[in-house]
C-alpha cells in the first residue's frame, strides 16, 4: 500500500509515478492526502482533500484512532522506539471529530483511513514539498515519521518515509556539505575531531566552528551589510524565493555579488562578476538521486566559448587566495577527497559507478550499497524517537480582505524558472504561459470564464494571469507555479519560514482574485 | 522455484515453471525471431513471428506466449517455420510503404532486419494503408500510420508502463484492429516511440536530421531535472546531442523517461549561453577574460575578509550541478574563505 502526501508525482516526478501506477494496476492500494485532486487521485483507493496546511492535525487524528482502537504495531513501538507516552498524550487531543473542522475531512473517513492503514503492511509513504514548504514543515516531517513508526512501517523494503527530492542533485548538494552546519557526509562543523580531520585533509590550520547562515539570513544580511560578498552558483534566487520584490531589494542592496551560471538570469542582473559555466552534459561527474543513488554524469559535448566546469572555477579562486588544490578532475575530487572524507561513501569510487551507480551508505569497496535505511528497526540514533507535535496554522490565513489560499508548485512541461526548459524547442508549445488554477465554484461565483485574464493579489504583490477553471482545485484555493517570470507565483508568496529549517511557506498564503 | 525439463532444438533445457518458451530458449542462447515481443511488456502475441513447433504438432505456437511444460520438445527453426515467417512478413509488407530511404528508423528497424534476415523480396505493395484510426502529432512526436505493423507495443507502452492510456486498440471499419490516439491524455513522454520497432512513430526533434548509423556515440548519463535520477543515452553526432533515449534495463528507470528527460536537452546549444566572464562596469556588463574576472573576485574576497572577517562572505551552491561542484564550493568557503556561510535550496 502507498500513502502519498503532498506530492503531485505525475508532474513533479513523472517516472517515479509510473512505477507507482504499475503497482496500483497490479493490485496495490493507494491513499492520497492532497488539497488538489491531481492525476494520481484518479487511480487512488481513497483521496482525502484536506485543507492546505492541516496535515499535522490529520496525521495526529489518524494516530488518535490507531491508539484508541489499539490497532498500532505494539511490537515495533515497544522494541524499536522511545517517546510513545508523550505521543499518546499529544494525539489524544486530536479526536477525529475535532480535526474534521480543521482539515475539512469527515471524522468517519479519518477513522476508516486509519483502519485501512493499520490493516496492510508495509505501507510506503512518499511525500514532497507539500509537506516541507510550510512554516510547520519540520513538524510535518516528524509527524509523518511518527505515523510510520506507530504502524511499524520503518526499516522494511517498500515501507518507510520517502521524500521525493525536487532537483536532480539536491540530495547530492546536501550530502556534499553545501549546508551551513555540516561537512560532506553530514559530519558536524561543531565537532572538533571532525574539524581536525578536514583541516588536515585540506591542508589548513583550522576550520570555522560556528554554523553559518541559511539562504534567507544571507539575503537579509545583504541589506544590513553583515554579508558583503555573495556568491550565487546556479540558483535563480530572484525568481525562486518568496516575495520577489523583497528578494530583489535585497540583491540590489548587495555590495558585491558573484554569479556562476550557464545563462543570464533574473538574478545575474544583480551581479558584479559573472562566470560562464559548463552545463549538465558538458561535465564529467556524479548526481545523487532521491534514493541516495550516486549516478555518473558524462560528457557528450564541449562547453561553449570560454565556459568552464564549476569545480575548475572554484579551484582557480582558491589558488588566487593562496591554496593549491591537487585534484584536477571530478573523478579525482570524488575518489581522492569525497570518498575518503565521508564514511558513507568510502566504498564508492568512479570505477564502481559504470552501470547502475551505488546507493549510500556504502562504507567499503566490497559493500553493495544500501537499498533502504533503518533495517530491522535500527536507527542512526539507536531507537526511533517519536516527536509529538501540535498542529499550527499557516503564517497567513485567509481573511475578509484576502479570502483565498494560494498554494504553489511545478507543472510537468517546465522546470523551475525555465532557464533551461524555456530554451528547449517544443516545451513552450506544450505549456506557453502560467495560469491561476481555480475551482469551478469560485469561478462561477465570480463569473470568471475559462481562460479569462484575472488579477491575483496578495499583501506582497499582484500578477495578471489567465484563469484555468478546474475540478482539481477545491473551493477557496488558487494554485500557481513559478515557471514564468511575468506572473510567477513568487510575486505573491509569503516569506515566512519554518523556525528551524528556514524553509519558506510556498504552499500557503492569502490572496484575492479580481476580474480585470 | 520449480523447474521443468524440456528440449529445445534437441538440447536439454531446465526452465522455471510458468516461464515461456521464448524465455527458456533465450536462457540457453537460442534466438527466436520476434516482432511484437518486448522484454518490458507482457507478451502481446500479435505478430505471429515467434512461432515454434511443439512435440511435432502440425500447428506451431507462439513462443512468446506459450508456457513451458515438462517433457516439451520444441523446434525453433525448420524450413517450414522459415517459410511461415516469410509469409508473416510478406503480409505486413503488402500494406507497408517503401519508406526506408526517408525513414528515421532505417538502420535500426526491426521490420527491416527481419525482412533482410528472411530474404523476403518481390512483394508488391499495392496500397499502403493507415493503421491508425487517427494519426497523431504533438510538439515532439509524429505518427506515420502507414508504416505501422500493428504490433501494439505502443499501446502497451502507454497503458501498461506509463499508465497514461492515450493509446488504445480499436476495431477498424473492416473489423481488423487499429491504433487509436487520444491527444488529451498524451503527455509526450515518448515511451511509445522508444518501444515502437518501426518508423511508425518518430521524434520531431530529430526527424530526418541524421541516419542512425551516423550516430558516433551513445553516452550514458543521468537526467538533469528531477530527483528520480533517470538514466539516459545521449545520441551524439558531430559532437552534438541529437536525441535522448532511456537506458533499457538500467536502474532506477528501466528505460522510461518523461517529457523533460527525453526532450529537454537542447538548452545546452542555446545561443544565449554565457560564453565569457562578465564584469560590471558603470552599470553595464563587459566581457572579460577568466584571469581578469578570477583576480577581481579573489581580490575582493581578500579585501572583505581583511576588513570585515570571513563571515562577511556567503555563498549559495547549486542543487542541479554535479556533486563535485558542490563539494568544491563548500571547500572554498570553509577552507579558503573560512566561513560556514554556505547553503543551497536544500529545503525547497
Ligand atoms: S507519448 Fe507517452 S503518453 Fe503520449 S501516446 Fe506515447 S506513450 Fe502515450
Ligand atoms: S505504431 Fe509502432 S509500436 Fe505501435 S502498433 Fe504500430 S508499429 Fe507497433
Ligand atoms: S526523466 Fe523525468 S522523471 Fe526521470 S529524472 Fe528526468 S525529469 Fe525526473
Ligand atoms: S513475438 Fe510472439 S507473437 Fe509477436
């Protein structure tokens, strides 16, 4: 059985969705929790169209039923977890009848769903940004894990909690330590022994021990001049961050910005220096997919003009700042540095990646890689910990002035800000402009026709965009993507962040629509 | 698993119960000609090319669909079978246009290969007929309904594998089956093209751009878009990618791709690519050499560090680029600049 939460897989992870569909056609059950009736709902056993941002309430209610009807996995909970009593105390405050109002799902359906989940094992949970892009994103993730531990679905093939990662190499960028608190392989910067190890390997006396800034803090630092030099590699922040006007103000205030990219973007407009980089098929290297699989990337053609591999550019800057780095190819970087310094990759070398790649952890060169984590209920921190969490509403909820909730995401035919897909022949023919997806009910109440241009307005900005009237969207909701600059959803989104992860609440803000 | 004992062309073969004659033959290296069969699909059984003789019986059976049985005696090649296969091919060619000279599939067309192998000549093709109820063309693919051999691999690809149900089998006016296409359900994933054995489905991006044997190299790589990590083959001619296909049998995608993975490659050849470093001067960009731009950046960073400390510099890495690039950037920030102010869009 599959439980898909906040994940429009057929558009955002199309090929993964085909395997899920195959399983459903072969008899697997599929339960979908999503405010939108997206394509997977057509084949789902059950679709719970919860209100935007009510996930924790629903999950807690499900756990309420599992515990009060005593249908959870006692053995797993007893032997593999800690914190059950706190969890129990917490979820007892979430009877389905109370939660029904919060999430717009009938109490009977919540009970029925809990019973179905308890009746089948394993259940695999897949989630995407519908879970994380909330001010309670971290708690959403914890809550999903709570449910799976209570059901005893951890450490099983086809079980577990499976985030589908958005970008091809967002997993890899995390693994490589492009994060303010960890070195490659999630080794903490606050650990003196780890710092010592990296300092030796990198030939320096010491390394900084204070965790650094996260993106929203960096952007704010540009205005206060806490950050004077800002290096943006390959990201189009001026379109992808919430509240474009705020972001552009921050970028415009910067003292010195370096951009490294393959195209001029809305962001490079703010740069003082731009480096031209080699793209995807002009590089040798590796990507790491959602399933922790390290795959090879190979060169098919040379980069245009003077464009250079990114690793080469960083190496040149290091050299001009007094550091000579020995590795002189992606393979040398991987084989001689990454896989030596990060224990989970020690067994991964380029020679072993010829065909299907390897899934980390892979601690030595005889290790076959690891398909799924937490086998036999073993967690990295010993026992699995229940983290009881409360539901909190989105930072901005609809009111009289802005009565609708805007949720955002991506569509099949484009990728993010279209710097790439917008330049591929054909894709613009399949999707040439943004739309605001609205429900039949709201459209008819406002007299909006299919394809009519409307104005969508939030406290931060407004865009003019065609209405797409569709049964996918529930009343009270507007749904948009961020592929087109002119009416990008990020003119509207709310720069409110999860307090721990600083992930922005792209999935919920208040808007109103107006006829032109 | 229980095994059954049988003979194929006089050789003793042990095959798992429930497997087909075709699979059993393949396991011992005996090739049976096939047209509609594809490893990733359930047997379709539409072409009749894989016929074999079983226990000397007069009516041959389709090897792709027939399960093995204990004591079975199978013959895969005989004069009689050869003639019957020739007849099957002739009955296809009668309705098939002689498009080979301008067909994109020429050179890797299964029909061509089988006709060649069976030495079928002198077939008159009075009237090539359309085998599609409605032809189709999207921004990326186009059908050539006369070239179709009605194997129905495309229908299975679209329904069984991709689950889009844009293609189906319908009854034609004379009662024989046709392929029908529902544009509203098609998402241009191209799975039907990848599995079509003939030139009945072609890709617009590469249509009549090259002959198959001119492809110099097929480079295996990983898709640059979402986190699934699909494995692709880049078909390269004159140093340019001309087409992308899914790698059959590869993890995790087993040959499948989506519209972006299959057709979203040509951005790398855009005229708008950045080709030289740029330096802002008096509010405008001017082109610069790498040396000049690198010196400028290193100099500015050193100055900022000297005046305000290492933490006055921050960087954002790229979640689309290779691991080695992100590694190198965090190393630059930590070991050279001396700050942990390095992040990327990890949580979005
Ligand atoms: S491109 Fe994909 S969706 Fe369209 S007909 Fe072919 S297999 Fe079906
Ligand atoms: S279009 Fe190709 S795959 Fe489909 S039935 Fe015709 S020959 Fe077979
Ligand atoms: S082919 Fe499609 S599903 Fe596969 S990695 Fe690329 S974008 Fe994702
Ligand atoms: S391959 Fe067996 S009938 Fe076509």
